[in-house]
C-alpha cells in the first residue's frame, strides 16, 4: 500500500469517527488510554491539598517556602466544598481537569464541527500538559486550564474580564498565558480587539490585587515566587536549566514540536507576523521557565494555548487562503492525525529540578494490579 493511500484512508476513517454521535465518548476512551500509558500519581508533599484544610493562615507547617499560598482559588473552593481529604481533593482536581478538556472539545466542535474537534482534542489529551497534570495530580493546573480555554474561543469582554480575575487568583501562569493567547488572536485577526486585551489586563490586575488583599486580611506571611527565585543565583538557575539539554527542551512539547514545524512549513509565508510572534512568545516562555524548578509543567501551562491557537490559525489559513485547493486543508489535518497517533507511543517524560524524570507508569500499574 502506498503511503498516500494509507494517509487518505486514515484521514477518512478519523473524520468518519468524528462525525458519529459517540465522538465525545471516544475522547473519553482516548483519555483513559493516555492515563494507562502515562500513569497517575500525586504531587509530592501535597501542599495544595494540605492548604485546603485551612487556607486562611500562614502554612509554613507544610513547608517554610510557602510561595504556593499565592494560589488562593482552588484551596478555597475545596475548603468550602468540604473536599479537603487527600482522596476527595485529588478527585476534585481530576474532575476539574476532565471538565477543562471537555470544555475545549465542545468549544472546538461548536466552531469547526465534531470531526475537527476530535483531532484537536486528541492532541490536547496526548500533550505534555496531560503528562504533568496526571503525574502531579493535586495541583491547581486543571483549574488554570479550565479558566484559560475560553480565551481561545470567546470574544465576550465581560466573560474574559471575570475569568481573568478568577484565573489570577488561581495561579500566576494564567496571567501570562491568557494575555499571550489574546495577543495572538489579535495579531491573527481572530475576533479580538485592543479593548479585549485591556479588559483582560485589568481583570488580571484585579485578581492579583484580590490575592494580595486575601493575604493581608488573613495576615498570611509568604515567601513569594519572586522571593523564591532570588534564593538561587542566576548562574545556578542557568546551570540547572542547561543540565540535560537537549532533552529538557524536547520535553516541553515532546513530539508536538512537529506541529509547530508543520505550521511553519505550510503557512509561514501566508502570515509572517503571526508565526514570528508565536516564535517570540515561546522564547519568552522558555526564558520564564529557566527560573522554575518544574520546567516542563510551567512551560506547558504557559504555552499550551499558544500552540493550539497556532493550530487554529493554521487551520483557518488552510480554509481561507487555500480555499481553492481543499487538498491543503486535508494535508494539514493528515499531519495532525499522524502526530496525534504518534503521541501515544512517544516516550513520556518531563524536566524537574534540572533532571529528566519518567512518568509514574510502573507505580500506577502495580497499584492497579494489586
């Protein structure tokens, strides 16, 4: 069988599955497979779960470097829901993560149809974002993703304003990620105006102000994330980031780096400003994660939306700029489908503390098979 024939059949079969009513259930099956391949574990020391038991006081009893108390929203939600035990808190985090992915899938389906949504959502489920989220269940990452998803699709200023407030109270990466997405949407002429950027910036500032107010009112003393960065010298941070090059860089998007390559090769000439902006933003995000311990996780939180808007923009260019040549859109989707399938068998690892770590597959399997 010729490669072109195989790709054509794979393309048609994927679209056929996507057009069926069970496409959403199929995504659930894909997530289950990824969980089995990746494994699932809890974040070391479980600081957010312990914080949820009493988020209204200084929690240096958990760890003296309590910068994670700048995350207010998730622990407070868990506290008022009474989901503060290790089991219930981690179940809450998993449900939120599944809800975030469901929101992404349904929003994609509403915009492009279920077949295309199946392709896009499979890429999200198999991304390094999922790798770190499942490896360290119990972080605010799922809620951060859930609050970020509408920034890829909505043009409601009011919605973006209130989501910006909530997101800023949950994790600081949200502020950077959401503004980068809106900036790319503005550059890509994706229903975003300057006023949306201003509104989101005001909302993020208000959310950050609420965090500081919460800490002040409850007399909570923290080591801020900025203070934590200053605990190491610039030389120490750079050495830690460079310790396992190029694997640490490869871990940031894993095999999904190929998506960026495909987008650049196929569409760069059609919108040089947009793709140049994507490149600059990713460089900025990498510069940010040089000063973090959990490199892959933070880069994923910052950059997953950038990658997927790049996919969305490329998809739109294939539809509009090459409308007279439907084979162009077909080739783009074929490339995404192949990368999505390859994601299932590509090595799953991440960078943490300057070292490369594998996912908890074996530990997870031992627990399942007991």
